């Protein structure tokens, strides 16, 4: 156990270094149209800047700047509408000359995008008596995606910690109680799972802090990244921030629940379960699901997918690194290990189909058409994930039908440990591809209103 904890600490250090390496990441929304349109010429000066996007922009991540021939032009407060647009009134009459709108925003998943729109005022500065007409967008300055591969590294750290943390929760409250009811000593296994789970909750907290810092750097710049005046609105006024806080609060509640449970199960267990649920909801509220047109259904699918996959695969991890070493210390250790595997089997059999079906459901909501499956980067990444998931399911089926039965018949523990380790290795590849998936744009036609 001490060797495993030491390896975890070294892995955390390496992952922190990895997450601090900058490079480009992809965004998840784009500009649909603007008024003023890029490249437009006006005889009557516009009085408002309006931008419409392929997803709802989060005002907590949004900035608008109007630059004219004499410098910055004052803009009013940025407002949103139900048509995925944001607007700001121009506070003064525009004089003739060239103007540039410098904009930056993000959808609910927190991935930033920025661009520039140039237009010309040719008249003598008259104001329009009627609302300006909408123009189809023309790109004067290319839209660019802001972000860092550090976000990908932090997301991967979060996914690993989430899987193990929820796996420990399912192991302690779903696998061990039936085993204890059959008279098998489970206190050592429960304690090992608790200690290991708390180590990964620390990893989760570190990843969350890194992710918040990277997001703030992208939104506010390096100098203001840690300023409370910049951080607080970003966390408290955006859905991304709500999801981020929920995950961190859930990890804290799970930690406290596990700390309290040896002395008070009545308090510790509900607190731990509530914390686990909050952690399972966090990826949905700060990712693609939150910006979906079918937001309620998409978030439900996401939560079910994350929770079921974590209890299934994270629970298998706990069986290998916490349960089996503990069972080897009890009398008739081979029978105890077999009982442990048999107790885990119905949990995995229940969770695996939920994880697969919920994953397919949320994927279809985001892709929507067969051409988008093989015709977009998101669709191709999704196919890769599904292929690896099939391998995981195949190895799980083998463990269920062959390795487990061989263990029940008095066979050696070694073969099951090998095949279960292969299943977990494939699951690690699934997490890696999932990290790519959450940083790949959803097909535009699914998030654009007709």
C-alpha cells in the first residue's frame, strides 16, 4: 500500500508538470453573424454591437472592445439574449473612420474563442433611427481558439481521480457489505480503499485548481489570473464555474464523509454519497452537456455515464489494489478472493450496461447525424472511444465468464489479476480518448439554430 501511495505521489508530480506545458486547444462555439458585419461600410453610424454564436455565450467569460481612429470607444454593459447573442450599446456617436470590434467569449463548457470584426463609418456620424439590419458574417480577422494543453492534462487528472474516487465509494458501499454479510472480514479492505480514495481526491483537488488557473489565464491574462476581482465572477456567474465548484465541494464532502464514517456511519455515509453525486455531476455542468440544445437529457446521460463507468472500472481497480491484498491476509484467502470477485460481479453487471447506453445516448445528442460521425473530428474521436470501450467490455465479459469461474473452481488468483489488469489498462486508454473528446468541437450543425 505504501509503495502504491508513493507511486501516486510521483505520478501527481509528473502530471502537474505536464499540465503546465502550453499549446493550442480547440473551442466549442463559433460566430454565426454580427452587426456590424465584418467589412461593412455605413453611411449612418451604428449604435450597437451585436454578435450571435452557435452556442449560448457565457457573459462571465465575455469581453467586447470597440477601437476607432482615436482609440477605444466606450461600450455599455454586455447583455445576452435567447438567440445565443450578446450585445453592447455604443455610448457615443461614431465619427467617420475605421473601427474594429475585438471580442472574446466562451460557451458553458468554458473553452474560449476570440475574433475581430472590422467596419467603416463613411457618414458624418448620424445615428440610425431604426434598428440596424443584420449582416451575414465576413471574416476580416480569423477567429482563433484560446486555451492550453494544460487544460487537457488537468481534465485527464480529474477523470482519473473521479473514476478512482467514485470507484472507492462503490467498492465500500456496494461490494463490501454483501461480503461482510457472508462473514468475510472486510475492515482491512474498506480501510485500504478509503486511504487510496482519499489520495486520489487530493489529485482531483490539484487538477481542479490547475484547471481554474488555466481558465483564468486564458480569460483575464497572466497578470490578473489570480486577482479575486477576476476569479470570483468567473466562478460564480457561469455554469462552468458552478460545475467546477460542485466538483470541488463534492470531493471535500466525500473526504469528510470517509473521515467521519469510522466513528459515525449515520453521518459519514450519506455525506460521502452526496459528495460522490456532486462529483459525478461536475463534468456535465462544465462540459459539452451544459451547452447542448437538449441540456436536461444531455446532463442526465452524462451523469449516469460518469457514475456507472466509475463504479464499474474504478471498482475493479479497488478490487485489485485494495480488496485482493486485504483478502490474502484472511484465513482461506483463495476462497475470500473468490468471494470478493463474486461480490463485485453483480455491481459491474449492473453498471456496465448503464455506462454504455448512457454514453451512446449522450454521443448521439451531440453528433445527431451519421455523416457527422465519420465526417467530423468529434465523430472520429468518438468512434475511437467506442472501439476501445468494446475491447473493455469484451475483456470484462471474459473475466465474468471464464476467469471468475476458474477462480471459483479453486484456480490460481494470478490469471484473474492479469486479465483484470488488462481491462483496466484499456480503461486508461478510454480516459485518454475521453480527454481528447471533451476538447474537440461538437459538430456545428447540432448546436446552430436553423
